[in-house]
C-alpha cells in the first residue's frame, strides 16, 4: 500500500510568484487536508477536500486555493507569494473526513 | 477560537518516563490526537482520545479529561529514537479540521 506522497520536496520562489504543490493520497482515501507548518510551530489548517469539494477552510487568504481530482489527488496553489509563506506544507489523507489523518513528507517552500 | 498549549521543551534520560501535558480551549471538540514528528519529517499518528480516560499503546499512553480541557502523553522506557517533537491536536466537530499546539521537543539523553 502506497502512503501519502507529495511533490516537489523542496522549492524556492521569489515574492510575487505563484506556486503549485501536489499531493497523492493514500490508496482508498477520499479526503485530503492541507496544512502550513512554520519553523518551530505546529501545523496550521489551510483547507480540506472531500470527494472533490472544499469541506472546511482555515484562516488563510483567498490567494491560497486548492483542487481535488477524481482520483482524490490534490493541489495547493498559492498566488502572489509573500516571505511569510516560507514553510513546510503538509498534505494529509484520510479514509473519510472524520477518520485518522496520515501525513505526507511535506514540501519545503522558501520564498526569497 | 482554538487555544492549545503544551510545553516547549523537555529533557529526560534513556529508560526514564516523560509526561507531556496539553491543555486546550476550543470552540468544539471531536477528539484529541497526539503525533510524533522527527526533524524534517512528517507527523506520524501516536494516539487518539475522544472519551475520558487512559488509552495505552505499548510504551505510549494518552489520557484525556474533557471537563478540564486536559490531556497528557506518557512515554515510558525512553529510547534515543524517541527524541522528537510531540504535537497535540484537537479535532473540530463540524469540519473535522485538526488544530495543533506548537509542539513539545523531547530530548532523550544517554
């Protein structure tokens, strides 16, 4: 059974640019949640997708957007990057919205 | 809003016991999770409590008191590989999102 995978592992962007991060959920999981983890902090919830629909959103501005595809993989898009967007972005999948979440290895984004 | 507090750092000796406390004040509650996160890696699930009491899983145990907004993670027979950050997270009842504390860095010394 393949676990949650994310790509790329590392990324460097400059202020104002746009970025797309990708996540493949664990086999059979239909729910994907995205988190931002700044250095020395706990993960902060960005949003969750359940069967291709957004199913809850945290306190992040609209320039953070996402998609979930029919195979339940997901993308996180961030427009107009700011320095404070530098963080580890974690994707977690679960069998359903109220089940245990399994985390991927994360994408380390650096904004210069 | 969500407010989840846990100590920043703890140090213990190999073979000893360490207890990591977590207090929470949240607008809703649908379970409390503990995750382990090694530096540069993803969080991995350790335990889940939704009812009051103690859940034991090998060397790790977790306790919950909903009336006190309090949980602890107990790590017994500490090993060097237990050096990591331990994250307490509360799940919301409506959208099932996890709200995390800042994490407790545990250092195990020989």
